[in-house]
């Protein structure tokens, strides 16, 4: 018997699996991120720069904003799909969501690299 | 149904027809945490850009970071982050087929919520206590 691949089903499975993987990574990153952030806040501007330029701090921060924004895009897409009142608004807000997440991710990554290089 | 609603997809019953229970509250709070983290992540990226511009940019937002409003924002952010992480771990348990019984699901909903609030309170207390 031949099998028929459903595009929608395939996408949904991919969405589900990706969401689970990123959830687990984000949960593991959470204590590292919060500890680093608290130390950075205590040290004011120098504290933030020291955190961002330290290897562990930079990796945690890069991973946190990358995975965090990737998962936020997924989660916000679900919210939009639940509350968009028409096909047109659904498409518009889904695209806006993807665009905003990508732009702010780029801003964050460029800022981290600039601080890293300028240290 | 909202005026102008033309989406033909089937809708789940509105939450007003459900009897309130802890697992339902947990689901709503999980979604709320998602929205808070979305805004917080965007804010973190903007602040990173400000810090990359130099000390003067930090001085412009310093007053807000070290104010009572800043401490409250840290509490809300850390509570949402911890709650989101704990709720996601519970979803992984559910995926493994464990903890579905209504009594267990309700009890864990309360436990996770209380845990998140306690952890966020302790973190905020430690942070504010360390300010010069």
C-alpha cells in the first residue's frame, strides 16, 4: 500500500517536535540566564559588559535570545491562529510576527558581537 | 463571536462555558507567560543594542533598571520565565503519558504556580538587596 504524505500533517509534526526540543533547551538555559543577568545587574554597566564578553555569558545570551525568539515566534503564531478573525489578518500577523522576531534577533546578535569585539 | 469574524475553522468552546479549575488556570497562565516573554525578549534585544552603543546609553536607562518599577519588571519576567520552563517540563511529562489524571494535573498546576512565585520572589529579593 502506498503512503500519502500530508504537507499540513508533516508541518504540524515538525512544529510540535521543534517546540518540544526548544522548550527543553530553554528550560535548561533558564537558570544560567537568570544567574548571569542578576550578576550583570549588580555590576551596573561594567557588569553587563563583563557578562556579555565572558565566553559562558556570551554563549548563554546568544543561545537564549536565539532559541527564545524562535520559540516565541512559534508560540505567538499559535496565539495569532487562535484569535485572528479573518484569513487576511491571520496572514498579516503571522508575517509580522516572523519579521519582528527576525529583526530583533538580528539586533541582539549584532549588539553582542559589537560588544564582544569592542571589549 | 466578534463582529466581522469570518474564520470558518471550528472553534473550541469559550472559556466562560467551562467550570474554572487549576489546570485551566495553568493553561491560561502558560499562554500569558508566552506573551510576557515575547515582549521581554524584544526588550532585552533593544537593551543589548543600547549597551553596544556605550556607557552613555546605559546611563539613560539606568534610572529605570534600578527603580522599584525595574524590580517589579524583573519579578514579573523571572516569574514568567520560571513558570514557562516548569510548565514546558510538565508538558514533556504529559507527552510521556504521565500526570494526566485530573487530581494530579490540578495539584501540579498549583504547585508549579506557587514554585514560580516563590523562586521569582527570592530572586527579586536577592537582587534588590544587592543594590549599592
